[in-house]
């Protein structure tokens, strides 16, 4: 900041409180706070990364190694630290995986920036060089990438298992990876081949069993019991399913109403009328041949009463009640049917058809499974099992990451090596590039290149290897032209990582680099924190 | 001889030197706070809210920073006000105006210390300002030449935005400049920025932002309804579609049998069906409602294959009505009197992870939507603010096409003229005139400082360059040297510059005139009880 102090020769006494020292302090404080967040998550990077146990304010315990989840639950207050948390979140929404990587890269960049700043380089110069370097980095990564065909199921599974290998559930990756690939591929619409809406994949969690019991269900799964208080059927073949949004219970108006009863005989009559009313509805339903009812939850009144359940049981109609309104779209899409909002509109063409609807007991609870759906929509359900709630939740998060990885590959069909290989190659190429640049830029780009070595370094460190030895050997191998040499954490040595089947989507790597630089540049540009209303 | 207190308890009075000092200090403090955000390479501030949620905003927009500050100093409030007015009037230059006013005051303070009466300073400032304006207008005439260089408006706007977009957008500036210019060009000269909708979606990077013609609504299409409609006739409404509640307090129906209750329920349903029928009688195939649409009417619409969108927010439906040329309806008895909106195509599109509804080929041809993508909410919010500034200025410039060169060029030209004037003026006034020139030079100095350049050296070079006649030199912050602004195509709107100068001088004058500050006793809360 020498230039700045020199440039204010006209300082008067009122100007005395302007000290650039404070600005430097704020920048340093921001950088330190942001790095503190990264320090909390860095040990969870890589296949041998550790997990974190988080106990939330409401007493809930979470065990995870997903960077986005950890940083999200930390409840940081410092603004710059918050930006890092946001960074992890946006990596989650952009690529779904690499949420730890992005934070670790950002932190390494900030560390380098601190040195650059103390050498007296102006923040905007650093920021601009960072931007240039990140553009170059994306080019290098793209050049390294290997194209992929969607029909190449093997490669898809490989990359999904790379993502899963770094999670708590890594021992199940052989099961979960193909499952993730199959479920994503099954929802790809041939009309729009590069769009995948992950909402078309429903993950149902059920406690009990082990992760091994996780399965892909071609059909629907409800984490609900069949209502059989009155002894209704729990298994229905050749099901005709209706999704209804009205209630089978005594009428209720929006205007407040009360029935005035003056004597005993009237009471009898009212009860009879109520029975007739419900019976009338059920007859109409039965007339269409419907034998399975899915009833939407209603806050206004009971979806079904004991009485209506009784009649439904007699009519041999299976009932699943309390379906959430948000789920209706998914259900109707899957069953290829239409929701029915009024008894008058109950028509055959609005029903969905399935070979089998049955209640299955699983562990301590029961679920309802719908299989063999006719003209099924492009949706999939994954039933996740786990021996305890913590494992179950983590399995769901890991599966989500794996799904995202496959989705990335569907939208951008390129693979890149894992195991720190792309980062060290980037570091090497950027280092070489920095020698061609002039002035401050070259200096900054070199620091950027050095910062990228943090990924293989941390990978090795977390795996209990000697990070310095590993990183230097890696650098050496890359200098000899083996661009796919990476850390093989299992064997604890450097091997050709592509041959080891450790691959990840290009999108994850590129978005980690671009998002991390965007965030770092923003933190660098801040020179003051102002408290406002 | 002791006069008892004239003022109430708690009320205070500051006089003469002390009062002046207080307002100088306040105004200069505000200036110093925002001056690091000036220019294309200015820094950002974190605004940390002390209120609920401790929300964090990262910004570089002067008006945003200033209006969220806690301020007690009256002079500082004056500066905040001029910044707000600048924002409302021209939409940009909110930092420049405060910095210029602050620098004028800083110089004035020194003059006052040298025993020059404030009124002298004010009159000089005013005279110089008048002179400055005349010169500026004539410079603009000269800029007819510049107009020819960057002959069509589009290019002028483009270059101009490049200079103006604050630095958060960084190297993606070119992309954004193109976006802004395209959007404003669609407006065809109108300044109705309402037709440009900005949607923020986290994820992706700033480069993925794009401009789309038509309108995008962040809502879902009802179940079982067509997902794609061509030649849509749209009815935009604000009506209760849940249940037509009879809102008579305590209304109650007494019946004596269950079947009658069922009848009433049926009647209620019938009423809703009537309403839906009336709506359908408009011959529409798309219905957008501000309120919820419940399952029952939703199904009726689905049966008639009408696309129904529920719970569109106020802003959403107003804009939609505007761009599709419809009117917001709330009664449906006279189908002929309701104006329907039209568009060529409605379809679902996917941005990031979300599905949105896209209306294309809308009636109001100039309407368009800018979809911003970015790493985090902070980036997005800041990008939106910058884009808004850019759009404001650009639409103003399209109307008043006079532009000045940028990069501190106007300030340097004026400083030179003012200096010459000072030499010709005898007496104390010449000191004040010199001070004015110094305040002007402060602006390029700050721009250079913020970009991490050696401002003392650059400004001296610039001054030397400007001694030649017809010089176009200004500070080129990208390369960090003095460059030819006309060649680089860096320009600023004349309207903005003029507004900056006028309001800055007015504010400075107002603050200079103050010789006493009376703070009223705060109103006691108990009084209201």
C-alpha cells in the first residue's frame, strides 16, 4: 500500500483517523476466518478422509464427511466465513460433489494471497491474475479430459464409485454406484438427453437392515402403512389406483354449520344419513373398478373415518392415507394417472394401473410398494436401508452426491482422472505459464499454481502418507509427462490413476476451480466491514 | 449575567467554529468511507446487519452502502441524501457525487482555517460551477466528433458500460455489457426498466448469465395440465380460488339432517365450479392467479386443458400483465371487458436445478429477462445491483446521447481551465478557485489509488498531457497508465456527470453555510402513552 500513502500528501488533521492499517487488518481477519472454516473440513477430503460428528442445537447428531453439510451446520457468524459456507453450497448445487475440495482450494488460495498482500501487491492486481489463471486452468483441465458415451455404463459406474469411495458408506460402493447410474439413466428423457431433474428420483429412507439392502424399485414406495384398522386388504394384484384429493368422511362446509337435533329418532336418522352418504361415495368409487386409493392429506378434516374405512374394507379397496400434497406430482407422474379432486370426477380414465400393490414389513415398520406399473413415467425410487439413523442419513447424502456425479456426466460428457492428478498437472502447467507472463501477474499466477498442490497434499496427509514425499514424487512423474499419475490411496503410492478406475466428471473439477476463485476474489476486494441496520 | 437555559433539557447547541468543524468531520468521514469503492477497480464493503439474522451484503454500490448506515451527524445525512437523489434521478454516480462533495468540503475546511469567509467560498464555488457547466456543454459539442468515432449508439453504450460496471463482475464485464446493451436496445428508447426482468439463480458462474426474450415466471404448472401452449391467451387474475368463503362474522347454518350438510357442501363446490366456468368463458388457455388455486379448481382447469399457475407473487403478475398486454382481473362476469394477455409460446424450461415457466413471443416486444447465475447469493445480489445501475445509465444515455470521455478526463480538463481562471482572478477568491481545482483532481487520484497504481505519478503525467490542446488523455486502469480515452472508447454519460457536479456543489454549499447546529431534545416515548 506504499502507493496509497504516498498519494495523500494533502492530509489534514481531520484526515488523521484514516489509517490503511485497519483496511489491511480487516482483509487479514477475513482471510483468517475463511481459512478457519476450511481447516474444519479439510481432514474429510478424499477416500481416507475422516468424518465429523456434529451435534446441532436441537440435540440432533449428524455424522458426515460431506463438506457442504459440515459447513452448513457450523452456523458461522463472521461474514467472510459465511461466504465460504455459501461457496460450498453453490458447488453442491452446481455439481453436487467436490464440496470439500472447493473449500480446501479456496483456503489454499487465500493463504497464498496473504503472502502476496504482505509483499505489497495490490489486491486488485492479485484478483485479476487469479481470474486469468482460473480461465487458463479450465482450459488445461478440458484438454486433459476424456470424452464419454452414455452407453458406456462401466465408466459411469467408475466415476460414481470414486465419489462414493470418499464417504462413510464406501464399502458399499459396488452396490450403490451401479444403482445411482441406473436410476439416473432411467429418468433421462430421450427428447432432452442432457437434462436430468433429480426430483424424478425419489429416495425413501427406512431404518433397519443394512446399507446392503438398499435397492432400486421400478415403481413407487411409500413410507406409510396401509390403513387397515377395519381389516382392509394389504395386497392387491392388478391394481387400479386412484389418487384422490377429497375426503371420504361426513360432509363439512366452509360456513360453520351445526345440526340441530330435537329428539331421539332424529339422531338415528342422522347416523343413517351419514352412513348412506359415505356408502354412496364408496359405491361410485367401486363402480369404476378402482381397488387402491391414495388419499391426500387434508388439514381441514379427516381424510377417512373409521366408518368409511370399514366400508372401504368391505368393498375390498386398499387405502393409503395422508399422502403429502408435494408428493402428488411425483406419484401421478409415475403412475401415469391424474389426481381426482371431486367424487363427481371419479372416472376410469383417471386411474393408474399396476400389477401389484402390497404392504411389505421391513424392520420395525411397514412400507407400501407399487410395482409393475403400466406406462410408467420416467421416475425412479430408491429405497435406502441402514442400521441406524446416522448411517441412513449419511447413505442418503452419499447417494445424492453419486447421483449428482452421474447427472454431471449426463449434461457434460467428459471424464477426468481423480486422485490429485488434475490438480498437480494444473499446478505444473500454470507454473510453466507463469514464467512467460510479465510483472506482478507472473508472480501471482505462480502462487496460484503452488496453491493447487494443496489437494494432493491433503489427500496424502489424510491417508496417513508422507505428504511431502508423495507430492514431490507426483510432481516428478508429471514433469516426465505422465499426466494421469495420481495418488493411489489404497496402495499408498503413485500410479496411473486412470488405470485404477479413479475418475470424476470434468464439471466437478472445473466448477470447483472457478467457484473457488470467484469467492477468493470477492473476499480480497473487501476492505471494510460496516455495521448497518 | 447568566442567562438560564433557553433550550429544553437534552437539547444541545453547537456554535460557530465547533458547528462547522462537526459538519466537516461528518461529511469527510462519509466520503472516506465510500471513496475506496470509486472507479472500475474500487473495493467492496461488507455490510453486516445488526438486526435479526445478521445478514451479510457485499457491495460496491455507493447508494446501497450509504443508505444502510447508522448516521447521527447531520452533515453526513445531507451527503447520504444527495446520493439517494442521484440514485433515483440517474441511477449511477452515487459514489462520485459524495466523493466530490466531500473533497470540496475538505478544501473548504483549509480555506476557512486560512481565514477566508465561507460565503466567499460559496460564491466562488457557484461561479466556478456555472463556468464549468458552460464548458462542459461546449465540450459535449466537441464530442459530436467522438460520436462519429463510435458511430452507432450501440457501440457507445457498450464501451460506456465497460467503464461503468463495478468490479464484482470483473472480467466478465464484456459479457455483461453485451447483456445490458441488448436489453436496453430492446426497449427502443423508452426508459421503462420494468420491462426488463432480472431473475437470480444461484449456481453456475457469472458467465452463464444470459438474456432471454419474453418473460420467465418462477412457478410450477398445475398437475395434469399441458406443459406447453402455443398462441396462449392469458388471463391474469387476483382472486381467491381456494374456497369462496362467506366472510360474515359468526355466520352459521343450522340444519336438521346430514344430507342437508352435504347439500350445502355441494352448493359450495357448485359455486366454485361456476367461477371456474366464468373464467373459462373468457376463451383462455392459460390462467395465472396471484392466490392459491386449490385442488378442485385445478382439476377443473386440467380437464379443460387450461394451464393454471397458482400463487404467482404480486410483482410477478403485475409484470406479466404488463408484458403480455393483459389486465389483472378480479371479477369474471363480463368476459368482453377483460383484456387478455397474449403470447406465442408458454413452456417449461430448466435453469440449474429448477424448473421455470417461460413466456415467449409476448405482446410487449421489448420485454426481456436477464437470468443471472453466480457462485453465491452475495455475488448475485451485487451483480443485480451493478446491472441495474448499468441499465439505468444506459437507458438515460439512449435518450440523451451526449457523452463525455471517461477515466478522469472531464475532471482534468476542468481543473486546467479552473487553474487558468484562478491565475486571472485577483484577491482572496483565487485561493478558493484553486481549491476547487484541487478537489476535482482528487477524483482521478482516488481512481488511481483504488486500482493500486501510483496516483501521484499518474496524475502529474495526466496534468502534463492536458497542457496540450485537444488532449484525450485519461487514466487507463486496466493497463495502469495514461491512455487516449477516445481510442479506448471509455465514455461517461453527460447527464450523470452534470448531475454529479450540480448536486455535489449544492450539498457542499449547504453544509458550508451552517454555523450552528441545534439538536432537538429527543421525544420521550412515555408521552405517547
